[in-house]
C-alpha cells in the first residue's frame, strides 16, 4: 500500500516511544521507506538500534556528532527534503514548545524547521501537562502554521492517573499516515487484472505481425495499482520493460495466449484494465519452416483473432469492473462510445494519435475517459505514471 513512499518518523522522550517501534514495523511492512530522527530524551526510552534494525537505515539523533554512517554533510536538511511526510510520535510538551518558538536545539527540531513536506505531530504526555494553557497555546500556534496535531487519546496514563494524553495505538497512527499521504483504501486487497504491450502473430519461425505498443501505459497502471494496495496480475505481450516489483507478471506472445491467460485470471478479478494492443488478425496458416521469397507478389491469408475484451464483457459479473482502451485517429468520441456499448464496459480510456505527446513509446499521455450515460472526462497531458494514477482514481467511482 505504501510501496516507495518516503516517511520520516520523529521520536521524542516519552514512554509511549515503545509504540513507535511497532508503527515503524507496520510502515516498512506496507512497503514504505522509513527514516527515523530521535531527540536525546527519546534515546532514554528506546535505543536507536531498534529503529536502525527495523528500517535498515541509521537513525539521526545527534546534531553534533560525526554523521559518517549517514554519509551526509547536513543530514537535517537532507532528511527534510527527502521526506514526503514528517510524522512525530510521540511528541512531547517540550518539543511542542520548542517548535512553537522556532528553536532548533536538537536533530529533530532542526529537521522540523527545515521540512517543507506536511508535518503531523501526535502528542503524548500526562493529562495535566496536556491541559496546561502553555501547551494548549503551543498546539494552537503550531496548528495555525499548518502543522497537523492529532488529538491525544483518553485512558490510563503511565503516571497512574487517567485522562487525556495517551498516544493512539500504532494501527491508528498507521491509518493517519495513510490518510495524510492521500492513499485511499479502495484498492487495498482488490484483485486487479491488467493486459499490456503488443501481441506477436507468427507468420513463420522468423517473422511476425505486431504493432508499436511499448507497454508503458499498462506497466504504469500495474505499478500504481500495486502501490495503492491492490493484488495485481499483469498479462504482458513482448515488451522491453522490467516486470514491476510486487506484481504477478505473466508473459505471453500471441493474442491466443493472451486470451487463454485472461480467461484463467478474469473470474478472480475485481477490476480489469485491457490496455494491450491485441492483434485483430493472425496468419491463417503460420508456416513451420521459413517462407522463401518468390518472384511474384505475395499475399498472406489472415483470420480474425478472438476479441478478448468483448469475451470478458460477456462473462462479466455485476460486481466486476471492466475498462477498455481505444486508440483512434479520427471520430474518436464516436468510436470510443461504440466500444463502451458493444463490449459491455464500465469505462473506455481513449487515446487520440492526434494529441501531441500521446501514443506509442513516449513517456507522456493525454487521454479522455468515457463512461456510461454519455459522461466524459478529458485528462491533461501528463506523464504515463500520473495518467495511470488518474485512471485508477476515476475507476474508484465506477461501481
Ligand atoms: N482488444 C482485445 N482483443 C482483441 C483486440 C482488442 O481485448 N483481439 C482490446 C484492447 O486491449 C483494447 C480494446 O479491445 O482494450 C480495443 O478495442 P478494439 O475495438 O479492438 O480497437 P481497435 O482494434 O482499434 O478496433 P477498430 O479496428 O474497430 O478500430
């Protein structure tokens, strides 16, 4: 769910720091890259070695010591720039106070002052400290500067008292981070089937019919769906791309092989994206030996391949979402709508070869999305990665 997301965790000196070890474990397990920065007081409650072992990276905890093992000259600046989000849990009254007055006394303070990414703090302290007007005022000041401050939970506290001031459980903190990163849990646990790339239809053992599809759009969809938490099966024609990490990639060559793989995996799929450029025709009688040239013109009898998308559209169950792709050079909207209807689809992603920056091989794309009831959305020219994210986001509303 968090594959490749860069999360910086800050730890302050509170007994609740033991919960942060479990939080870090959950983040790493979800695929995130995690770095940890600690205050000197935090080290009295939990050892940097714990976090170093869980994350696989050195912990930043001392502004003044040689940071040789981090291999960085200004780790506070580097970490602040690296992070997509800086999440401090537990955050003490002392750290709140220093941040409210803009001080940079320790490593954690310095990173927080340098950070441009979203910052969230989860306070943990005794109930009387939490309710102290100075602490309340510091929280107000920090919130007014755009820092998100979670509410502490109520319950038994380390002092033996009971009241507000508890750090929420690691699973709750994990969900907060997921929310702050804008990761929806729509895709979590969903089965997604994607086809990508061209197919090759053999003429003889040395020649084939194919097309210019690079597979980049389908691979970007597979990577992004996996990153959002889906279980992804990618059925790919021959392409020059590495299989995406964490994705079940099945390599096929011909339209017939792609059909067979799709029929096998479609029943388990919640959402299917058919971005492959499948050959519509295949040689009627592929030769087993190389065809020798002749003096005269040569013609090659072709037969129709099975329309995989249409076949799946006929088998589709009410809970399944089926998305087709269309590449057109004229009457784009008319043809896209015809496909939506004829193949029983929930959405058509239409590429026009007339749009500059869209089409084969390039890293950008400009697509229009067609839905039932004559609805349509035009996406801007974007990287194929951003286009993939937008296509996935629009698919969330299809059922
Ligand atoms: N498709 C398929 N099986 C085929 C051919 C295409 O599954 N044998 C899928 C593609 O993956 C894509 C969509 O169908 O999602 C493209 O629709 P299609 O009508 O085949 O487009 P064109 O081949 O461009 O059709 P036409 O020749 O009618 O323009």
